[in-house]
C-alpha cells in the first residue's frame, strides 16, 4: 500500500487485520476507501522446510523468494555451482526452447548471480550452462527444476533467510556496511562483499531488541568483561520489519520449548516408581 509493505502480526486473524488496516491506515491517509492495495503471500517463518516434499509449496513460496536473493548475490554460493544452477533456471524460464542461447547476453542476468557474471566471458558462461542444460532429463518439468534448484541452495547458511543491508558504526569489529540475515537458526551478520558470517546468535542468546523508523538495536549474550555478546545498533528504515520477524521467531521458539517441557513432565509423571518388598 502506498509503496510500502506491512507484515500481518501473527496474533491477528487474516480478515480482522485487513479490516483494521482499511479502517485506519487507508482512511486516514487517503480520506476514503478508493485507494488500492495488494495482498502478497510470503513464507515468513522458514521452519520445518523440507524441499521437494511439497512441490506446490516450492513453486508458490520457496522458489519465488529464494531466486531474487540468489541472482542478487546474497548467497555465498560457489562459481562452480553456477552452470548447473543456471541450466536449471534456463529450464524454468524457457523450457526446452534452446533459441535463447543464440542471444545469451539478453538472458545471462536471469541465470547467474550478479557478483559472478563478470568473472567469465559471456561465451564461456553460455558454453558451460548449455552443456549442463543438455544433460538435464528431457522430462524434467519446470516445477521439478525449481525443486532441484532449491535443493542445491538448501545447504547454504543463508538459505531461507530474510536479508537486510544496513549501516552500523558502533562495533569497530564489524565493517560499516553489513547484511543482517534472519532465519530459523537465529540472527547472522554477513560481510557485504564475501558473504562470510561475521557473527551469529541463536534466539535463546538474545537479551533484547528494539526498532524505530530509522534504526534497529540488538543485544546478545554477555557484553561485559570481554564477553562474547554483541551490542548492535544500525541505521535502517527496515527496523520495524526486522523487529516483527525476530519477535515471530522468538515466539515460535518459546512455544516449541513450552510444548517440549509439557511433554517431558507428562512422560515423567507416567513412569511408575519401583516398589521393593
């Protein structure tokens, strides 16, 4: 709406949130209900993700969300993987039509990450990707190619992450520009050029976090007496989105922990004590 996206809080029912959004945001901004808006379905929490087990989910959620991150160079993938991944993307985009190989410079950006494109000549990229493409099974469908593409990426640390490029100046151990990756395993700070993981924290290690319209703040672990914790303050307009996502992951982690505790207590209560005569 109005060039901005708003995540639905997990505590709301879907249509209750839509109604409240219409009655507050749109009315106050536009003075009426004539303003249009779009509803976009995204997978927010990447929990229990099993690529290939549900092709429809891969097709509707996993692939559309992971493809832009791959092509923009956010994943620390290997250049040796690119020809195979590029061949799968060619099958996804163009099926078994090989005519686009004759105008390969027009489609290269749809097949290879931006940070790798300039590391080889276009003719070399074409040769390697075309060889891999010719080796794909002729019966490989678009949906299967998407799942194979995801399977190749699924082992990467940043797979299933929401990624936020931010600027920080508080911690001298970190570069000024970092990428904050938030996923099911926790929060990770990445080097913007190499995508190396500079710092990681699980959700159980987070002490507190906060956000505003132009900042995001996070404290983890013990930051006193040379502890391994981190006090992270960065400039970003995406702070509320980062806050919302972390809150959702923490809430889910707490919910899972409570369920495990209840199950353990029930298990222990069902154990009959041994009686000696």
